[in-house]
C-alpha cells in the first residue's frame, strides 16, 4: 500500500522528490483577492501625487527607511528607498540607523527586521494580510519530531518561514545564497543528516547542489511544501515559450515547478548557462546586466518584470506563466503604505526569546554572500 504523504511531511530527499506530483501542494491558507488599487492604473493621477507627496513628507519627518520587495506593486516600488530580494532587503534593513523601518513585502521578512533591529527602531508593515503560502506549509511540530529522531541532524530553513521555525534551525538561507549555504553545511557537518525546508522544489535544487560537489543525497531530508504561485510555473510553460522564442534566455526562480526540468537540461548540456539561469529575484536583475540576449523568459511572478524592465529597458520580457502573481505581496499598496506611515501601524513585534534564538541562524545566513 502506498504511504499517505501530506503537505508539510518530512521525507528522505529521494522519496520527497518522487512524491512531488502526488501531494497537494496548494495553498494551506486562504489567498486574498488582490486589491484593485494594487494596479496603479486604478489610482487617479491626483491621488497618486498626493500619496507620494505625503509619503515623502512623513519619511523625512519620522526618519523612515522604506524597503520593497521586487514583487510589490510598481507604485510601491517607486516609493521605496531600496528594492530587492529577501536577502538584500534583510541586509539593508539590518545596516540602517533610520528610526522606522517599513518593509512592503511579506510578514516573515518584516519579522527578520524586527529580530535584527536596533533598540531605538520600530518595524512596520503596510498590511497584515501579507502572508505566504510557502511559510504556512512549515509545521514546527514536524520539525521538532525530525530533530528528536535525528539528534545530530542539522536544520537549514529557507527564509520563507516564521520565527518559531527559524528559532529551532541551525541556519537560514535565501534563494540568493541557497547553494552556498547548503554546500557550507554539508562540508561543516559531513556526517550529519540535513533537513532542508519548507520548499520541495528548492529542496530538489539543494539535492542537485550536493550531488554537484560529489556529496550523497542519502542524508538529505526535505519537507513537502511549496509556494502556490511558483508551483504552477511548469516545465511545459517554460518549454512552450522557449519553442516560440528560441533566441530568448530563461531566468527561473528555484521555487518553480520547472526547476527539475531546467536543472536537468543544464546538467545534460542541452542548454547553456548563457541561455538559462536559476536565480533569486534580485539575481535575475544581475543576469540582465550581463546577458546579450534581447528576449528573456521570466519564470517567477509577473510583478518581477517591472524592476527587470527598469534595469534593462531595451529587453523584451516574456512571462512563462502570465497568471503568476503573489496576492500576498500585492496586499501592500501605495494607500496602505501611506496609512502605515501616518498612523505608525502595523508595528511588527516579536517574542524576545524566539527572537534571541532566531537571530543566530539569521546572522549565519547574512554572513554567507
Ligand atoms: P527572493 O529571495 O528571491 O526575493 O524570493 C522570495 C520569495 O518569496 C520568492 O517567492
Ligand atoms: Fe510566499 Fe510564494 Fe508569495 Fe513568495 S511568491 S511570498 S513564496 S506566496
């Protein structure tokens, strides 16, 4: 009889990878509708000018740093001091001395700022609805049970987790440094079982990263979790766009459903690294600065195309899946960014003991470039 595998379960890597298509990796939490004002076209020119003017005024008056993730609505990105991927934003927030750190992203990223902040700082989030389906898959009790069963095991948790998970992890990683963190942990603990969580697609990437440095994946365990947006960016969609645009380079996020196909093509030499890259959202911008290709197939949310087209206005961007949008990231709008600054809401506070424990794996992650 086949074993019943549920989302959030932890399995040896080989079994987890084989089970991907047999487990419901859909969102374990309700996905909210995207507010109409997340599209700047639905906000009048006058209102936008007023909101931008007020945001600038409040920023100066209250000594605020505004950070925005690459998936945020365009007008939110335009109002930010810095945009970037999760690792980049965590570093900028940690290094800032501003009195107020407001980050338009998803709440696990605001939590990182709340852990790393200096005593005089306040951390705000424009919307408390900015959750994450991937982080919601990570079940702390299953991680505790795995640790009990593997007393010498090491836990590598992806940044898309909440503090309860981070607090019992040995190290965190983001997509920008996932390969380096996995290699680092494998070399530092050559005998220990390793658990990578919560994304099974990134887990596949972790397994391949170990194989590439001649390490067995026998000691690797993965959690059956996924992002409901990236899971639906499939190999079929990427291959269809490649067939339509043979001169286009592909950039794909490692959370995507297409990750195994992309890595297999690369490993077998069927596609060159010049024509296909697995990157963090910010890493995609760096690739754009180097590639001579004029057309880019984008395997991540379509909102990432806005900062990409600013970095490379001469290029044509083709979404692998034009439906791919993160409704959680788009809960932040120019309006609630303004309201947040005006009313100093929503302050993100963290349990001091959890923060003390979570700070260690977060600092380890931030130390690995
Ligand atoms: P990045 O670290 O690449 O920005 O990814 C975060 C994320 O949530 C992607 O879905
Ligand atoms: Fe989470 Fe997916 Fe949104 Fe990223 S895109 S924040 S992983 S739900």
